[in-house]
């Protein structure tokens, strides 16, 4: 009899914990505060001197939300552009996002990295600015579409300007 009471009590406790586990997610429903990770892709046009080329690439993001409307992240991006001869960039740096209204955000950032073509193999510093809109798919995952402008100051060569569209997914 005691065995039956223990089994019934234990299974009842597990059942209550199982039902209550979703209540924890209601506490942070569609909340940007705390740690997040994500990935994304971008495509657009690059301009250097009087040349231009199309291209694209992707990146990984790790960061945290200080408030519901303000996040800080570190991104690592790899981009390839068809400038003559093709250009490859590997950039990393901090970005901040301020959510102006619901999912509408402004995202300035700074990148440090490497710029490579057949003729150039140099380091650069980039300043970027993004504008986009983020929507939550569920309580933790969100996707965004945006526009991005980046100016890369290359140490010994002409600077590069990049304009493009981004698509990103984050897990908060």
C-alpha cells in the first residue's frame, strides 16, 4: 500500500511539474532580455572606386538583451563580392540594436577584419548601420528582414561601401 501511495504521489508531482513547465515560458514570452544566439544571411552591392559588384554571405551572432528594447551582440560575418577581381571579407565586431516601435529596429555597429582580393590582402575597420523589422515566430525564436549599409576603411587601399538586405533568425 505504501508503495502504491509513493508511486501515485511521485507520478502526480511529475504531472504537475510537466503542466507547469510551460508557465515558465509565459514569464519571458517574446522577451529579448537575456542571452541570445542566431545566424543570418545578406546580399547586396559593393562599391570600390569606380567598380561595383554583387555578392552575399552569412554570419553568426551571440549577444544579450539589456532591456526589452535594447540588445548588444557580437557578429562574425563572411561576405564575397564580385568586385574585379572578387573580394572576400571576414569581419567581426560589436553591434547594438534599439527597438524603436514593436519590432522596428535601428542597428549601428563596428567591424574589424580582413579584406582580400587578388591584388589586396589587408586589414580594415568597418562602420555599419542597419534598419529592419523583427517578428517572433513563437515565444523564443524571432526572424528579421532589414537593410544594411557598411563602409569599410581599408588601411592601404581604397575604401569599400556595401549596401544590402539581411535576413536573420535569433533564439532568445
